[in-house]
């Protein structure tokens, strides 16, 4: 039971940020803008929010500080993503190049500011956010030990974001308009939908979620921030493709890759894997090998929004 609890908890730590960031990518690409800048936006969101925690942790601590940091991360990610939105939507620049530029800029900016402010490259913080046990729920037999002990509030926040995102994208007028702009923007424009505005909103939501995902990744896995999120933004893109740009499938893909990441990072805590005569590098390769295999088998059945990556020009309708 202890091993199962350990695996489930570690999987949640790795899967939830993937889920949040992939959902962010879904909003952008469903609107018609490819957002490969998720890695850079994660770094920016994590950088600003961890710096906020570092500067305020002597005055505030615990869950209130974490929730404030989530808001800061979302705001930072959303504002940073507007650079990509401006280049891709207003200037109609190549969206891959624009995203790559942000991915290159974010870690360099974070390191420069950190060294200027802290005199070192890393930003340390005190982890006062772990919940030893959620009241009432943590006492439920079996389920309590699996999901409501040694947890972070960000886990439940991530699941709440999934529910809201699924409802918004499938059941609301905004979701319908967003999807129409990613499938056939000329038709959306013809019925009076402002394609530019919808795409800006899609990219901004994407940035907010990616920024939050950066913080959610760092908090359970470290006590300092070193201007990296370990390639999680790119792995989230794989989750998005594997999940076929649909919330339910993205949820399953995120937990699959989260489990692979658990095997790679925490195999020494799993007796069965620890006992195998395999070098540690084999386990470390698991998430990336699983990514390649999954994409090889499922990418042919994936259907990206038809106009994703295609700049919209109202004058050529």
C-alpha cells in the first residue's frame, strides 16, 4: 500500500503541471495559433512567482502564499504570451519562429534578473505548502492515503482547471467561437466574429495556464528555481498532440506521461523497479521513449485544428 501511495502521489506531482500546460496549449491551438512557446512561458511564470515567494515568504506562508503565487504566475505567463500573440496575430509572423524566440529569451532573462537581484543563479524558497493530510478526506480508507495525504493544493487546482476548461471549450459560446476560429476563421469572420480578438484571448489563456503550470511543476519537485522546467513545455506539446486537442484525452495522456516520469525520477522508491538489473539512464529515458512511441502510433489519427498555424488576414477573405 505504501508503494502504491508513493507512485500515485508522485504521478500526480508530474502529471498535473503537464495537464495544466497542455490545456493551455489547447486553447491557443484551438483558436488557430500554434504555441510552441509553452516552455518559455512556463519558465517566465515560474520565475516571477518563485521570486515573489522568495521576497514575501517571511511575511506570508502556507496556502495563502501559494494561492497568491498562482495568481502571479498566471499574470506573468499571460502577459509574456502577448508577445507571441502580437507577433503571430497582428504581425502575422511565423508562429514557430516566434515561439522559439520566447523559449530562448525566457531562461536568459530569468538568469540575468536573478543574478542581478540575488547575486546567484538560483532562487531558493521554503516549501511550506505540503498538506500532510486534507481534513476529513484524508481519513477515508485507501482513497485518503492515495489522494489526500502528502499532497499540494495545486493538485486539486489542476483538476479544477481541467473541469472548467472542458466546460468552456465544449459548452460555452466562447468555446464555440474559439474552435471556429481555429477551423475556418473566414467563416467565423463572415458571421461577425472578431477572429483577431478571439485568437488573442486564446493565446492569453494559454499563457496564463502555462505560467501556472511552471509554478505547479517547481513547487513539489524542488526548493529552488534555476531558470528551467526540464523540458516540460515540450512534453506538454506531446501530451496535447497525443490527446488530440481534446480535454478528456489530454487528461489521460498527462497521467500516462506523468507515470512514465515517476518511473524515471523515483524508480529507487519502487521495490520492483529498484530490483531490476538496469542502469539508471534506462529509467531516465522512459518519458522520452514513451513520447516517441506514443506519437509514432497515434499521431496519424491526430487531427489538429485545420487553421492552426495559419495567419488570418481579414482583407483576403
